[in-house]
C-alpha cells in the first residue's frame, strides 16, 4: 500500500466494536492477547504472547515493521491494510489501527486493533470524504425531509436552475421549478417515504428554469433515509439530464410514425396532408406542403430543381396547425400558393437546398403575394417566429416544398430539428412521387377505358336501360370490366357485360379489343352461344400467337394484355314476342326482377372463361313479361364471388334489387351503393334493362305462298299497312324492298315464306324462308338481265342483312324514320 493510500485509510473512522484488540510493548512484542484476536487469527495466547508481532504477518509485511514502528513513534499511531498469517497458515487481509498507550511509568505500549476485511461491509467514510464525493458529483443530488422540503443539495443540482444549495433550503420543489410536474415527482417521494422501496429511472419531461424555452427530459431516482432507529428522515434523490437521449427517441418515434402513416394511399393530396399531420405537433406548430401543379396532375418532370426563370406554380396540397381549423393558413387546400421570386420558399425550390431561420423578423410581410381569394398577414399577426423550409425531392426531381413554423413552442428550430425535417420530408417525398407516377398511369388508364366504354347507350324501344360503372380504388388500379347494349336486326337488342382479369392499362386495352370483337360478332346476328364460341376461338388464337399460356384456371400474368380467362354474358332480347336468349362464359348469371318485384336468378349453364377451351357453350331461352328487369353484373358487385359463398352473395343482391326507386337510373345506383363501397377493391359494372313489348299495332305479318303472283299482293298489303301507320312517304321504297325480298325468296328458297313489317324507331321489313343459303350482293353488268334486287335494296334501305334461325333464314332491310340513326 502506498503512503497516500495509507493516509486516506488512516482518516477513515474505525468501528472499535467490531475490532480484535491486542497489546504490544515498545519493542513490538505481544504482551496481551484477547479472545477476539484468537478468533480472528486462530492462535492461542500461549503461542503468541512474548513473541514479536512479525510472526503474525506475512513475510512481506513483516519486513515493513521497522518502518511502521518509526511512523508510529513519529505520528503517534498508524492505520492501514496488512496481510496477517493465521495459525492454520491461511493469509487474511485485515484493517489495522495502531495507537500509543501512554503510561506514567515505564516505556510506552501500543494498542493494536484488527478488523477482517473479507465479508465486512467496508469502512465507513468520514464526513469530509462523503461531502467531497457528493458535492463534486456531476449528478444532481438532493435530500428533502419528510415534509419534502430541501435540507441539502449539491452544486450540480443548481445547473438545472432554481437557485444555489443555500437558496433551496426549506423550499419545496414547486417553489424552485414551477415549470415541471412537481405533483408527479412529489408523489414518487411520498411513495418512497411510505414504503421504503426505492424508485429508480423515473423519467420526467418539462421546462426547468435553466432552459425555460425548451423542453427538457430528466431521469430521477429516489431512496429513503432512515435514522438509527429505522424511522424515515427524508428522501435522497438524484437527477440526470437525458434531454438529448429523449429527443433522439422522439425523432426515431416520429420517423417510425411517418413510415406507418404517410403513403397509406396513392392519392397525392392525401399523402401531402399526411406529412403535415405527422409533423404537427411533434416537430412544428404549423406546417404547409406546397407541390408543383404538374406534380398534382401526375405529369412527367425534368430532373433536378426548376430554374429561377421557370414558371413554377405551386398549389397548397396540405397544411396542419396546433390550432383548430388552421387559422394561420392564408391559402386554401388546392389553391395556388403564389410566392415572390426572391422569397425563401422559391429559393429552396430552385436551389434544392433547405433553409432555416431561428428567429424571423416579426414585422416581415408574408412571402406569398397575389393570393386569389386569400389574405395578407405578417408573421407577427400569425404568431410565427421560427421557420424551416425543406424541398421535397425524390429520384433527383424536385416536387415542391414543405415549410415548418413554430408558434406556441418558443424554442427556435436548431440543426437537429432541420436534420429531422429533412429525413421526414425525404420519406414523404418517395410516397408523393409514387402517388404522382400512379396518378399518371391511372389517369391514362381511365382515359383509355372511358374512351372504350360506351359514352351513352343507344336509344331503342326494346328495353329501358341504365348502367353504373365504379372503378376500383387506387391500391388495385383500374380493371377491365365493361358493359354494352348493341341494337340488332328486327328491333332486338344484345345486352353484354364482361370482365377482363387484371388491372391497369393492359386490362383496359384487352377490354377494348374484346368489346370490339363482341360488337363485330353481334353484327353477324349469331345466337349467343355461337357469339361466345367465336369469341373464345378468337381469344385463344390471339394468345397462342403471342405465346401467352394460361394456367389451369385460365389465368395469365398480371402484365399480359391478352383477355385470356375473361368472363362474359351475352343476352339477346326480342321485344316482338318477349323472348330472351342468353349464354355465359365464366361469368355470373343475370338476375331477373319480375314486374311484381320478385327476384329470381337465371339457371344458366356456365361455360369456361374465354380462351381456355373445353365444353361448348350452351344457351337458355325464356319468355319475359313486359316490365321485367334484367340485371347483368360483374363479380365485383358481390363481396367475394366465390362458389362457396354464392347463396349468401345472391341473398345480398336479391335484397338490393328489391329496393324501390323513382327511376331505373336511381335504382341502378342504389344497388351499387348498397353492395359496394365508394372505392371498391375490384371494378364493378351493373347493367339493368327493363323489358318492353311492341304492341300489335306496331307489327304486321303475312304468310305468303311460293307463287310469283303473290308479289303484287305483298306490295299492296305493305302499302296499306304504311298508310295505317301514317308512313305514306315510305310507301314507294318499302314496296320496292318488299318486292325484291319476296321475289328473291320465291326464286331461291324452299318452304313457307313470311313477310313482317315492324314499326319501331325505324321501319323494318323482314322476309322469312326455309332456305339455308345466304344471298350475296352482286354488281351486275349492263348486259345482265338479273342480279339487281339486293343491289336496289342496299341503295334504298339504310341497313340490310341476313340472320339464320333454326327453321331457315330471315333477310331484313331497315329504313330510318328519323333524319339520323341512333
């Protein structure tokens, strides 16, 4: 042990009650031995009395005895640590205190006190040592009495404000630190006084007097002090400043919240508003988010920030304040945020660098100018005193600026706040850019799909029709659902609803091709099952040519533009006799609302999806009473569309269809509103058609024998019927059409012949015969004697054609009764 260490030990207080005493004479010979010494060192008195004390020590410490004897004679005593050797040979570390035992006669003797160090709690510190330890501690330390009044504190506590240790005496915590939660802290003190259990790591956030303009965080620990009888004397507590650690945790929590909260949708304005919502009040008291107008439109942007000469119109995309209804805003959401050319927001926008001003000029005018419908206000009027402006950049492109203000919170922004704001904005910028790119693609897909869907359904007399289309939400994108109404010959109509798998532009493009193919096949007047059969061949052949291979369920890759696996239902309705024929390819069967309001579902055989191949398509035919309503829909109208949930889905649809409405349009929209949300997961298309019947006064027909002489009678009968209908001006052309069509049937067909005139929006002439061959339009030479019949019909009629029926064929010609066709 060094001399300094021994001196320190010598100053420590020695507990005599726990020591083993013995006596040495002036020469260092043991003259008296005690039971405590025998217990400690395991020597009987006979073995040590009369021998030098060196026999009790280790060899090293025994060699030090002359030196220690000199120090005892010089200082009157000595205290320190030595290693003794027990009677069993085991060394033991002991604390030794030697003091002189002066006697009136004879030489001096020495009293030696020994205390074993092993297993002992240690030597009590002297008061000077303790005071030095707590007074110079960098940790704030205080002691309060049972009334929670200060009785002692160290200088380190004064750095938190509230006065020196002397000024604190007799005061309560609320008297020296009114800006913190003194009630909560004193509640912890009372708990420690009552239970005796210490409280460790109690964290507190508030404003102390040493930093009244900033929020600080501290961790406190409390322990009870008891007197010798175990009665509580007060509370001893320590205070450590953890403000930087607390702010680091707050910043990480804010960034975590931003990652969870910002960008939950692909809506640009909503994403901008989420950025403002996250930053208030955690970082700022008032936040504005201004985006370039081209960003909000989803336009492609040039790399880098815009130049100072560029026209950079900004629009307010989001703002938030600690005050309700954002009273600081001088620009409304969606309005132009016009800034002066030399203003900090435009400088940050054009340079791409952030800008921070700890203390704004309170009398400075607002940066914005020429605000349509806005107002002017100074920072003093708005109560704003510190600002940060961070450009919104992603992928090397500047999208806008975010401005952070502090108002009620008096602490100005610092460098740490600016770094946090940059991290926060950079995360939001990625979400804004993703939303911008999605907006561009979605808008393109919407334009494409809207251009491919019917702008309005054609006017006709077969059905009263209404359609409702609701695109999917922004997370799934636009789909390929479509609907159509196609006028057919004989006043009939085809009702079509289909769905292309997938989403986006490819699905919309595939839908457009499929809808065009359906309209082309419908013009051939084929039965529904044959239309779907040809459509299936067309889709499969196109997929093979492009190398697209569907899986077992008919699905193809999400990025494929082929309509393989598409569903379609094709319905033909004839208003003359109320007959309805339909077929389906991987698509839900239509529902029928009868005139009395009863809802039924057509038992329609399901064919495979288009392009998959398999069993041939089948059709069903049913008679519909006038006023019945057909409801054709895609599977997005129902919640799941799974086979196992078919009954539940149909029950929901049945209840929706039973709802009454003033008009078919309102009823159609009510059904969609009742079954799907405003932003559905999948596209929804619903086509509702209420059937009509042409009255007997609108249809006239004659059965004709296959005799050339009957042609004249047919012309006369047609002329009389037109007179009855008030269509005398069409008599000449109609007689010519009737003559040519009946003559053609007599010459080239077999079996019965039937002539029918239909007055709908147009005048239709039909001739039925039992033949199976279709006539062809010829262009005869001047020397030919025949072949001009159909040529004349094509010249006088606006449309003509042939359709096959199970018993034969029908050749028809149509004349427009209005100036222009529907």
